[in-house]
C-alpha cells in the first residue's frame, strides 16, 4: 500500500533576515507618521479649539494639573533641563532597548508585545490625522520648557525634533500622547516578561515619570496621557486576541491512506471483524 506524502516543514527565516524585516516595519511606521503629518489638517484655530475643549473636560472632572506642573518645570532650571532630555530622548531609547531585549527573549514574547505597540501606534496616528490638537505650549499661560533649554540640548525650538529638522515634526500631534502610551507599553512588557521585581518597578516609575514630564514641559495635556495609556491597553488586548487566531487558513488534508503494517501487527478493523459474531453461529443466538 502507498503511504501518505510527508510535507516537509518550512524552514524559518534566518535571524538576520527577521531582524531586517523588523527594521523595515519600524521604517514603515515612520513613513506612516510622516504621511499623517502631511495629510493632517494644519489649521491652528481648529486645533486650539480642540485643546480648549480638552481643557474644559479636565476642569469638569478635576484633572487640570497642567498649570502647577508647568510652573514647577519652568521655575527650576535643573528639573526643566532634565525633563527636556527625558522628553526628547528616552521616548526612543527606552522603547528601542526593550524591543531588542524582547527580541533576544524569543518570538513568543517579542511577537505579541511588538504587535501591541504597532496597533497602539496606528491608533494614535489615526487620531493625529483626524483630530489635530494643539499642546499646552501653544496656549497663553503655558511655557514651552524644551524651547527654554534648546541651547543646552540637541533639539531645536520645534518640539523635540533635532535642530534644523523641525519642519518634519507634526506639532499638532498631541492627542493622544504616544510618549505616555509607549512608556506604558514598556511598563507592561517589563511587568509581564521581566523576572526581577526591581526591573518591573523601574518600568512603572518610567511610565509615571514620563506622564509627569510630558505635562510639565508643556507638550501634552493630562487627558492626552490618559488616552495614550488607553490606546496601548487596547493595543495590548487586541494583540493577545489576535495571537489566539490562526493567521492563515489550515491546509486541506489529503485523504488518509492506511500505512502498511507488518504481519505481526494486524489491522484493528480486521481484529474487530474476526471477533464479531457470525450469523451461522447458532450458539450465540440460542
């Protein structure tokens, strides 16, 4: 009897090829961000109106903490400078470091976490595209702390962009705050996958510290940080749900053909047939 053909498993991509694909994915996200900036409405007045609406909501629910925090970062030079470096640097450095760490842990941990980050980032980009919102530093009474310390850092007066390329930054991409969102993603990744307690605690300190910094430096509203956390939570839950669903249809199985058996190992169906009572066996019927 013929045996069923054996399908050889697909060979996984080399590690360097998978790493290159991940870099291309990050580049693709940056391209999407740039397109969102080019396609988004850059009219200042509608963005200011949305910012004032957010400020009104904050006052109604009692979370209007921008003024004292911004004053704190403005009055204390060391705090303002440290906050400026935190805002302009850690957002990228810490997120990238955690991605590399997860990559080294293995695909079963890196994949879901990276998927959550991508989903949250895409949600944020959609909000930037359809709801351009002015940050506090564009409203009278708030100070742009990064602009105060631009001479002491590598950034210019245009948000946290490197000096000379401020035109590539979407300054109305305030709602939600992906600074806050990505920092919460870091905290969640460390909470789930880190084995040392102090590392997990450090992740939560980083997330809370980022929320304070983005508000204190005049770059985001409190509600921006809260919604940034929300999109990451949505991304994390969605990533876990997607991971439980097959990404491709299962292969159609060919008709099973019973393999040949050695004479010493009879077919179970034949054995059952031998044990079945025959109609001619009257002793069973009596």
